[in-house]
C-alpha cells in the first residue's frame, strides 16, 4: 500500500478570509457542557472553539464557488444552474439523468420509495444510518455483505470496503433475485472508518448483479475520495487521473445517491443520478412532493452552481491528496503516541478502535466520554437522558471547547 511521501505540510490553497471565534472562560465552558447534558450534539456552535464534529457541510468553499454563488439563477423552473450541475454530473460521474435534492438523504428517500417493496432485502457493504433507515421505512431489510476484514479494526487490507461476493451470492440464492431490488455500495465506507472499495471488486459485483438482473446503486458521497485510494493502492491505476477513475467506477453502477456536503465542498446540496429513464421519470415526479420542482430539488440556484463548480475542483489530484493527507497526518501522530485507531487510516476521519475513558477528547475543562454508537443507533441524537457520560474535573489545556463526533465504528475526529 503506497504511503504519502514525507514532506513539510503545505496545502494547495491560500486563505483569504477569517471568521472570528468566541473566546470563553472555563466556567462558561463547564456551564455549556452541563446544559447540553454532556451531549456534544446539543452544544451551541458559538460555544465550541475547535469543532471536529463532522466535515459534512462544514467545508470552506473556494473563491470560484463563491463567485458562482453570485450567478445564481433563482427561477422556480429551469434554472441555468441546474443545467450546469447536470452537465458536470454527466461529465464526471457519467450518469444520464439528474434529480437534485437538498442533501443525500433526500435522494435516499426517493430511490428507496421507488424501488423497495415490503419484504424486500437490500444488501450493502455496511451502511450509513439514514440510508438503512430509508430502506427499512420503505419495507426492506438491510443485509450486510461487506468482507469480514472490515470488522477487524487492525486488519490492513487496503480495500476493506469491498463486498463479499460469496455473502451476496448466498443471499440471492436464499431470498431470490426478485426480492432484491438493488445492491447498495458505499465508496468509501464511513462505518468501517472511511475504507475504500477496489475497482476490481465493483466490477465483480456488477457482473454478479447483472447475471441476476439486480440493480447496483452507489452511495457516491465520497466516491472521489475512493478514486484517490484506487489510484494510490490498486495496480494499474497509478497513472490515471482522479476524474478518469471516478467515471470508470461509476460506469459499473446503475445510479447513485449523493451528498455534496463532503466530496463536493458545499454547505448544502445533493442529488440522485440515474441511467434508467423510467426510474428517473418517477423520481423527478416524486421529488416535487418531498424536495421541490425537479430543476431545483429544494436548493437555491446558487447552491447548485456551487456544487457544479465543486465537482470540477474536487477531482483535482493536489486537492484530494491534501485532503486525505491531513487525515493520514493526524492518524500517524495518534499512532505515534499509542492511541489505537482503525487501520488502515481512512479517507475522511480517524476512528478510535475502542473507548478510552482517560483520553481527553474534550477541552472544556472536563473529561467526558460519550457513547456515540448509542447516540446513532440506540435513540435520539438530541436526547440528554440517553447520553452516558462521566464528568471528572481536570485542568484545562486548551482555550476553548473541542467537539468530536463519535462515529459508529468508534470515536470520530
């Protein structure tokens, strides 16, 4: 597995703008975390000095994207920004048809309602929480068909997001191909620690699903990130561009759900992309009910323009190398001081392998451990009562509160 070359850290961008931060006292930080019931999701943003909750929608957009925001065509129907977004989805992802949505879960809702009937089974390589919920609300049952290596946090398989073909074949034999509306593949796999799917594996999954007339739907939220890992780790792709790898990967699927708030560097936006016209026609009728007219899907024209331009920038090698390089840098620093993390280091986050009660991941003047898995899977994210925490006073070493999201596979930074 190729490693990034050692060098002094230099990002391929310069900063033109700053945002003032609220400086708080220790007593103010203690009051804030108590008021939030030790649930970091309930903290007010202004009370958080270093916010590492997520990268979703928190990206700093480029000057080119901000310039595009000023060209927003806010017509109710037929916005020129929609057609620019459609053009770039076709150019870089290769899908024929586009339905914009306010973010990825809007696309998940629509495709689930269209394709899933009660009693169906939907196999996937692990899952994202909202993806699985929409599948289940539509009457389906999620089945995990990821390779076993993904469940071993110390396994160094460079493509731990791969689908286990035997598991998938066994499920098809067991329940019948007519009861599997589609296979969903996430690239990369968030729950596994940002682990990628190889090109060889997606080709094999495509071949298997084609034999059984089963659709293959991609969660393309971090597909550009996945393309970078293919370039770095898979034989035969080192000399190919990120854009070429991305389009080839998508070509093995029938459609994709997309949250633009990650790869595409926007604060809001997503889409459903499809190759089947009949499914597209149903989707663009349904989007009117849940999101908005089919040429804006709950988005302002300026937001679609920012996303269209974000696609062009996100596939640039220097950009994605630096983006993932930041994560690798932090991960290696943590390993050097003995912090156990999910390996290999993934694309967009660092996941702890196990809870560390004495590890200070809060800088509010207290140590507190929050059970992120229970928050995500066992109840409301916004519940104070369901959040388990220990509160042990300790000297504050930072000037403000640091907020970390606790991901499914462990604490997420």
